[in-house]
């Protein structure tokens, strides 16, 4: 726990001072966190433009907006300037491969900042979310409506003084607002176009997404997408549970690849604690992450092709999934919601035959991927449906905050596993597939190749799967072995403290990021030193993807919208949290 | 020779298989006729041709996909024809968390289904809200729609869901559901600990119009009182 890492340094300090003077300050804190700049609401827009445009900074990718309510922080940690809210903009530079946090402290009364939608279009939905859940007002925002909760909702749920179980009745009228908003104001046009409601209960929305389109015949003239139909209050629930108890909740974010979410979360907590997990745990996590990635991509491709009418691939895609489920079940006892990652290691050691079992799975996966490949990749119907549809240019992908396979399909080779290696990814050899086409077919090809690369990673790790302990020997974070509890005084004390008080994470904050199946999965964690997280904010990879959906499908056919929705792979669990 | 259970096909002496019509009388003389009750025949047919409509919202929907795909193959149990239109289906499988924003949608989907219809609540989120005791989550879909079978698990394993479907088929075959539907003594809608505090508009479904919670007899009670009435009738001291 004795993390003595140097404070994160920024390379553009002199330029910053020259351009913005004292209005932007660098916050120096030790730890593994990303560098932080602090500014005020007046300077925010100028600072944002500088950070985006100056060649020394070039923060072109808007990743997240994490808002914090500091009103319940203990006295010694409370902000000195009497502010209550924080808006933390998480940025990334694709050119310089660096993350940055830009922070604005806001007062308790009417917290307001100018909107950054003009600087980074991706900020649009993130700002709506912050308004909805935290009540921070964004001046000049084009459409500052509630996003995740319904229109009958009163109050801002993530404020610390909001009761976690206070519900509000939602009526059907509350849901109609989007439909009305999609209507055009031009009375002449009402006869030319019609409103088409798509979702939230529709087979191709894969869950609970909703798009209201204005269509002219089959052509989409305008569209507005809406989410929140699966907003299960992950972030509020995290604040009422101990650090370890949050792990099962993370499984249900992206339920196609639960292991990756849990790993991302515990990695963030481990960074805050400053502990390292043993190599065996790292290797096991990496192998299971890659299996999860394969499962996720298989669901995405299978379901996408079902929507296009190619049902056979769905059966092909689900067979390897079932086999991987078997492995996961042997590891942790659950098929889908594994809850396997723990702070400091894994819930328990992998089974004895883990290596052989994992290796035995690979030929089956390879065979089924080859089957799908043979059926689809040179299939004329697939080409007609997927090539050229759902096109996103490289510039747009960055502006809309894409990450993951969708960003790589648009030609940006950003992969956290490669650019900021974690766990064992630094020690293995793999390629990051990219495509420059930016259409649905490119996304399909990128995912297919990623599955092959995942198998490469797994094979390399299985060839030298480390022996030794699975868990860290730091018993302040992980339960000591039972022999120690029963035979030694110290073991009993550790056990008692952990069970009764939970893991005590030192006060501080972190933005921790891993490569989820859909892109960068970020956790903004804030601790006040107690056994409970003070704030957990997830950066869900699908959120910016679905936010841009209405722009992507504009001008295309309704059937292309279906193909695009499947290819973007929107998972409602992590979209709405 | 062991007598086969009545629901299994019975081989007649002539080598022909009589349809497994529950407690019907299989033909024993070699002639091709059998006697049964119309209700039993209908219930047998209904229970074995369920058309599920998956109202899949979350993780449970992924497990539902596993159930219908090749490995578990729900087709073996007579519930194969998955329809995404409520008007074409008679079994609503609510798989996943239902949040307040989605509640009116679920109600609408249920109302659009034609009678007879059944509801399976798949997983703890749909059944009770699960571990989401939070500001935006419906604490069990029986706030909105009546539920026939609750399937436990987070998410339930495919075996568990199949078990739930088989249980539902048994209930349909026994006629228990039809009787309760007619008598409006169906599964009572859970309206919360204190009806004043609960959310009223979610509970005004067809089945929830039965006034007052206490007037609803429990399922067990009804079955028992029916049995008692039959016993009384047999003893010749019935009111009728």
C-alpha cells in the first residue's frame, strides 16, 4: 500500500501558462491517477479550445464527464473554496496517447458551466446525463433534457441528499415527449413525412433502446434516440455498498462480457490502494478477459446478422459461447454474471485443469469463426446490407467520442491494451486490427479479426501460465486463508476487520481505464477513506456510440438503421447503467 | 406390467398410439376413438404450443438467447415459436430489470396480448427488483402485470427457465390458472406494504381491479374450498 509514485506530469506546462496564465492550475497529487487541470466556469471554454487545438496538447477525444457532489465529504477533505459540485472532463489525445482531467469546481447554488458541445460534440449526452443526475446546468446546451430518468422524475438522483429509494411515477405521457420533439415544425411537411417509433420493445433494439424517426417513405429525414429504459442506478447503488460489494454490480453493466467490467473496476481500486496482484492472477484475468471479448463479439456479430436475416450464424455463434460458459462456471460457479474479480486477485484460484481446458476450447471457437467467415465475408447479401451503410468518418468518430472496435473500424488504432498496457497485455504479442472504411462491414471485419487476436493472446499466456498464489498477500484487502484465520491471531484480526469494515481505500480519486469489448471502459472512482466508495462513475463505451446513432442514420434507409444499430453493439446495461 | 402415467402416449393393442390427452380414456378395443373432456384437450394443446414473447431488457435476455439457441433448444418443450409481437404470442417472458421508465411499455405490451395469456417473470430483477433497491427500478413486475411463474436466479440458468416453463405447462394442464382467472382469484397483485404509499397507476391492470387485498382468497384456499364443496356434494349434504 506504500505507493510512492511521482505525481503525474504534464508536458505542456509552459505553453499552458503562456496561453492561459494563472486561470488554469495544475493539481499535483501523488498516485497513479491521470494529470488534472483545474479551471473555473468562465475560463472553461477557452481552456477546452486550447486543449483541443494546440499542437502541444491535442486532446481530441472527449471521453467522459464525471460529476461529483462533495457535500458529504469529511471536513478535512472538503473543498477549501466552499464549492459543492465538480465537473470532471476526461480527455484523451489520440496523437500523444495521454489522458487528462479538466476540472471545474462549482457552487452549491445553481451550479452552471458553459456547454462544451461546440468543442467536442461527444459532450452532448454526457452533459445531459450530468444535468439529469447531478443537476449541473450547461448554459447554451442545444437540448438540456433529462436523459436517463423519465420526465416525471423530480430532483437529481446522484446528489448526496437524494434518498436512494425515492421513486417517481412514470406515465405514458412522460414517454411521448421524444416523439413530439422529432416532429417537424413545418406544417406543410406533415403530409410528406411520418413519425416512426422504433423501440423500446423491439427485437432489433437488443434490449431497451428507443429511436423516434421522421421518415420520408423509407428514408430517415431526422431521428432522435433515447436511452434510460434500463437505468438501474448502478452509480447510486455503488455508494451504498462496500468496495468489494460493487463487483457484482459491475458484472451487470456489459452483461455480454461481465469479466472485463469487474476487472476494470478492481484494477481502479488496486491502483488507488497501490497494490500489485500476483502474476498468476494477472494471467488468469487476461485469459478470461479475452474469452469474454470473444463472447461479446460473438453475440454482437450473431445478433447483428440475425437482424439482417442470417439466422444460421446465430446458432454458430452461440455454441462456442456455451463452451466458454462452461469454463467460467468451473472458475467461479456462474455462467454469465461471474463476479470473479476481487480487489487483490480473484475470488478463488482457477481450476487445476484451467490451462488444458482453455486450450481445448480454442479449436472449437476457431472452427465456428471460420464457419461464420465462410458464410458472410464474401456473401453478396451481407455486402449489400453492410458495405457502405452506417458510415462514420475518422474525424466524426473522434469528435463523437468513439472508442473500441467502432473507432478502429474508422481508422484510428487506439486500443488501451496496446497503448496503455495493463495486466499481462504488455507481455504478449498481438495486433490491433483497423479498417479505414468506417462502415458496418468494417466493424464486422474488425471484430472478427479481434477474436482471432484474442485467441493469439490466450495461446501465448497458456504456454507460460504462471504458478504461485492467485491473490495478493496484503490481508488488508483480501481475506487471509482459513488456516491462518484459525491458527494465528493476526489472521483472525485481518479477517474480522475485512468482514466488518470492508476494504479501506485511502482518500483520493482516480480515472482508471481498460479496454472493454466495446471500447474504453473508464471508472472514475472517488474515495473518502471510509469503507464505501464516495462516487463511482463509469464511462460506458456504448454511451457515445448510441449518442451519435441519430447522426449516423440520418439520410439512410430504415433497414440500414437496423444494420447499424447491431454493428455498433449497444449494450443497454452499460449504456444506461 | 407397470401402468403408464396418463400423460404419456398409451400403446393400444392394435399398435396405434392414442394421443396423450391427460386423463382421457385410451381406446382399448382397437377402435380409433377416445373420450376426453374438451377443456382437457384445449389445455393440453395450449400448454404444448406456447408462443413466447421475450420482453428482454437486460442480462436475463442473454440467458434467454442461450435457452432458445442450439445447446438448450427450447423447441424440445413446446415453446419454440418466439414472437416479438405481443399480438401473436401468449406467453410473456419478462427477462431482466424493468425500470420505471419502461413500466408503461411493459403494461402496454401485456395489454396488447390476447387471452389466454401467461407471464413468466425471469430472474430476481423482474420478480422483486433484485439487488437494485433504487430510485428508478420497479420492485417486481407484479406491480404492473400478474405473474404466473417466478423463476429465481440472477440470471437463472437455462435449466431453471426451462423448469419454469414446464411448471407453467403443468399449471395450464391442470386447469388451475383458467379456474382462477374465471373466479378473478388470480395471483394477487402485490401493491406494496402500505397501499397508500404504493404507486397506484401501475396496479390498475385487468387483474388488479379486484377491490381490496384481503378479499382475494389465496390459491391454496380456493382449491381446498372446491375440494370441500365436492366432498360435501358427494356426501349428499351440499347446498346445490
